[in-house]
């Protein structure tokens, strides 16, 4: 029973780690997307209108 309880705690820890990593990835993707959007709008406004 003790071993089972320990593995359950470890599962919870790993789950929390996975959630933290997922949140980090999501915030990274969000900032990258915002940066690309800013760069795109910049390059569009820099182009001379033909």
C-alpha cells in the first residue's frame, strides 16, 4: 500500500510538471506569434505602395 501511495504522489508531481511545461510552451508560442505579427505588420508598412 505504501508503494502505491508513493507512485500516486510521483504521478501527481509529474502531472504538475507537465502542466507547467505546457504553460511555458503556450506562453512561448503566444509571444512568438505576437512577435511575428508585429514584424509582418512592420514589413507591410515599410513596403512602398505600387
